[in-house]
């Protein structure tokens, strides 16, 4: 149906709708059943079987499967029918695949929940009433009301348009907003870009307003038709996941090389080839951290869920990692740093500053409430923010005032006049009330109110009033003056009406700072993050607010938009750290500011709420859109949506991002140090030409149980109290930066050495046959597992675990308790001892195992005690 080629009247008729009333609720339900939800159909998700099979694509898992196949072949060649190693390898790989599949399903559900939280809304007309509905509820025939900043929710034939322009680059490639005209009738063969009487789903309203009829929803829209041509695309992996995937490939390739070298050395030493196969398999199993990828994914998902609960909805997964490296936060003032709610806070009259509850102040507020176009209905006030502030501060209700003094005329406010005047019935005559800029209004006054008297307004008094005005303005207050006069009749001349007025006083207003913002700004500075305030206010006002909130000091400078225009890119980049406050700034200037910081190597977070903020939000490393007052276009361009429009929430999100990143590093540190210990045990035993201390099945058990559960618990570790006293981590820093690679190697060697020591003690002192070291293997198996459980507590912080509290991470305590129970069961429970080839230990042997297992905690605690006080924090920005 080519509705762009017919008039909107014909469109309404064909769509069966009334542009003045819209559809009824019953009709909407009927059409929703017929056309379905207004959504772009996503690529079909894999069923559970395909999800399960996809878990076997990982390079490290393929090595494990190869190990199982080799183990099976060796058993067949030997004819010993001992396939337990192959079976256990397969069981463990299947368990890992099950965990990965379950996690994918959970992640999909979490993402669906986030989509629901951040789903766009649309203003519609239904049964003659305006209402807001979620975009998916729209049906063909719905009447939609559009305004600047809205995301167009469906394909719409315009009925009305007022200077309407649409940003359609996502659909048509046009870089400049397209002008729209409801009255145009386009040719039948007009392209999407040429259909001036329509707006399309997925585009944005750049300016103006309009009303239109929905002609297509979901996959029938222009955007939907494009979507049907696209191949299925997977969500991109985060940079950290990509690094881990690459690390896994390198690790896997390294394992193959090492196994090949060891196999070759074994043949040179004339060791039985089948035995060498089993040694190589054991080494491969020891080297592969099977649970690493799954653990990292789970930690990211848990972090995003926590952030959503704290009013920060992450739309793009990489934003979680980038948050942890944020170095500059550029914040809009109005609504983010302040409440976006003008409030009367000061009054100055004939006697100077007076209390708001005083008689003169309340009389002035009554006059300001009369000379006022805001509305008061059922206790709710709506209208211009400045005018609503007068109504909230006035003890008398506007409805009562208007009944006592009915309005009979108005001279509206204009930017050239800088004042507004209204006329009201007052007894047998009229009362004229004016409010406006103090310097303009005082020039029209000849008298002033002083207590209960009216006195002449001298030149000296005018000078003092203007001085009071300057004093209030220096406090970052917006100041308006109020005056009135009583007259027996109304003049036809505006100039005469607004002359010979009686000056009442100056009313000072402000947009109060949000609670917690000052503390959040201070926290930013402690964390090595530079907070920057961007506002459209005058420089003096911006500086006063900036000082009050902690953005600026007494000697701090302010730069305005006009000054920015006079600076080249190079000059701005050179001076960008000289200013923390940018005043009289347009959305275009925001992009310049972001790019200037980025050219200096900074990771920048930017807040925004308007259509024109979208370029800055996209250009910033982290774009933060306002969830309450932000436009849909801004939300779509952002990486994160703040549901409470609060600067403090950004700082909380940065804190969470740092915590998530640090917890992921803890899990990687823990898993890789454990695997190095396992490799060391097998490799050193081979070099010493002694029987292998650990069998493949035992190594798999350690990797699946002892490693994975504590690693998951570390991912849920509470964020450290001093995390915001550390400098931001660099965006592109490696996984093993900050000395982590060295720590992983040293700790891995320690764990491996302890297991080898246990093996040696058991084999020499307690085993009957040193060539069949059942006790030695059991002790090595126990020490390797239990020492890793103990070592997991070392991972929690650079601080002493005693200072943090052993039980402050209850999940880790529970995970270690479960793992310890399972480990002991494998040694004591006869059916399991047969599978894992272990034997029950004596009291003395358990005592040796316990002592060796606790040693990592004692060693690392000693290191922290000696080295941690010497560590210095570097909080300086480059």
C-alpha cells in the first residue's frame, strides 16, 4: 500500500482510523493479534541442542577431546580395557558444555530484561486521549504524536507537521536531516529518501513536531525489510573476551608444542611410547583452564545485573570494561548535577535580604504568582520552571489568587522586552503586575514598597538595588524583580501601562544541586578521575555552581563556547586541562571537548539528553544518556542509560566497572596460577624420570571442581572499599599488566612445588612400591586441590585477608567448603577411590597435607605484610 502517494485523508480512510481520536482499545487489541508486536525480529536463537554442540568449538576443548581419543586408543592398543580416563574426560567436557549452555540461556534472559528496561516509548492518541505506550504495542492505524528528540517507533504517514526534520542517515544514508511536510503527495515510485510526507522506524526527529498515522510495524517497516536481508550476526565479544580467546589459542598451541617436545624426549630416552602418550595427555589436561571463558562470561553478566539494580543500564557489553578505565567525566549541569527544579531561595527588598516567610517577600511572591502562566491542578504544578518556582514558594494558592484578582489582560514576555505584565481586577479598578530583569524593571519604577509604606525611589536606592542584584547573581542565583501599581482604568498603550510602577523586591532562584553530587565529585578526584562540568549557563553562574560542587577552586578558570570557537584543535588540546568548567556551551562544543581530551590520551565519559547530544555520546568512550528526561535518540546513541539522571550514578557505575574488571583479573590470576602449578608437577616429574604424580583424571577433577567454583565466587567478590582511591587502569593494558604475570608464575611455582613435595614425601616414606606411588599421588592430589582452595583467599585483595575478613565473601567460603568436601570424598569414599585411583590417608599423612596446603596463605600474607605498605598510589593524570 503506497500511502505516500495519497493524501493523509485517504490514508486515514484506508487505515480505518480517525486522526482526531485514534483507535479504541478493543481495536488495538484486535490489530495487535493480527499484525503482531511492533518489533524487528531478531535472528533466530539456537535451540538447546545446537547451543550445547557449539560449546565444543573452543580450541582448548578440542584439545581435551583429542586427549580423550588418544587415551581411548592407548587403552585399546594395550588391551587393558581401562577406559576410565577417556570416560571422565568426556564427562567433564560435557559438564563444561552444560555450564556454558546454561549460562548462555541466562545471559539471553538478562539481556531481554535489560531491553525491556530501556525499551523506547511512543506518545499516541487512543480514544481521544493522549497516552504513552511502549513502542512494541503500536499497531497500523495508531495515531502517533512526534516531537524533537523522539525515536520514530514505526513507519508513519504524517497528518500534521510543524518545521519537522528527521535524521534518517541510518536508513537512507543522508547525512543532513530531511525536511518533512504532511501536505506533500509523493510519486508512487518515490524512494524512501524522497518520501517527504513520511517518517520511518529507527530514525529520529531532529527538530519540529508532527502527528501521523502508523502505516507499517515490525518487519513490514522499511527498517524491518532491510533486517530480513541481513545474515544472522552474533553479539560482538568484549575486548577482554577477545584477549582471553587469543590467550587460550596461544596456550593451547603452546601445550601441543610442549607435549610434542616431551614425547620426543621420551622416545629418545627409550620410554614406552604408550606411556609417553599418557604423560603428554596429563600435561595437556593440566595446562588447559577449562572453565576460564565460562567464568569470565558469568562475572560480566553478574556485574551488568548489579549495575542495572543501581540505576545504570548497560546497553553495550564493552562499556563494562571501559568504565573501569574512565579518566574524565564530562557532565551536563542541569538535571544531572542539579535537580532541574527551579527553587526560590532568596528575597531582597527595601531593607536588604529578608526571610521568604516575611510579609513583603510573600506579597511579592503573590504578585509573581499572578503574573504567571503556570497551571495548578489537583495539587500538581506545571509550566515554565521559573514560574512554577514562584507558585511553590508562595503560601497562597494560585487558584485562590486568581479568584480574588481575575486576569483581564497580558503583555507577554519577549526576549527583547525582558519582562512580562498582567492586569487584574482589583476592587473598582485594576492592579498591574510586572516581573522581569531587574535592570529593565527598575527603570520603569518611581516608588518602592518599604514595610507597610510606599516611598519614592531615589537614584541612590536604585543603585543599591542593582548592587543587591549583583550580589545575588554572584551566588549563581537567577534573579527577577517584581513590581506593581493600582490604577482606576487600563491604558491602551503598553508603555504607559508599564510605567510609574512600585518596586517590591528581588526574588533569587536556583536549580538546587542533587544530594550526593559533591561527595561524588570528591570521590572522582580521589579516584584519579577528572570531573568536568559543561553548561549553557553564563560563566559567572557556572563558576559559582562549580565551586559549590567541588569542580573548581577559587582560582579556577572558565572557558565559554565563543572562546572555544576561536581555538584550533591543537590549541584546545594543549589547554584542555586548564579548565574544569565550560560555560555557554552548545552540543557541537561538547564534541570538541570530548575529542580534545581523547587526543590527550584520556578515556572520556560524556552525559547527554538531547538529540544534538547524540554525536558527543557516540564519540565519547562511554556515552551516558539520561533515562528520565533524555530523548530516545540520545538513549539509542549511548552505551549506558542512567534511569535517575544523576551524576552520582555515573560515579557508582565507574566504581562497579572497576570492581567487575578487578574481579575478572582475580579469576584469571587464580585459574592460571593453579594451572601453572599443575603443569609444573607433571613436567618436573617427567624430567626427574619418576612416575607421574598426577593422573589425567585427577587433573581434570582439579580443573573442574577445585578451580572453577572458587573462581566463580571470586567473580562475585564484594568491591573493595579503597577501589576508588586507585588510579584508573589503562584502557588497552594487557591482562597480565601491573606485575600480574610475574605473580601468576611465582604463585604457580609455589603451588606446584608444594604438590611435588607432598608427592615425594608420600612416595619415599609411605608407599610400599615407589614405582606405584598410590599414597604419594593421593597426597599430591590432595595438596594440589586444597592449596588452591586456600590460595583463592589470597586472590581477593592486595590487603591482608584477615583485614578484609575471612567470611566477607560468603560465596567463596561456601564454594571452598563444597570443594573440600568433594575432595575428601574422592579420597575416602571407596567407589570414588577406585575411579580416581586414590587411597585413604592416615592421620599423619592428613597432617602433612594440611600443613602444606596452608602454606600459600602464610607465604602470600607475609609478602603483603612486607610489600603492601611500600606501595604508593599514583593518582596524577598524564
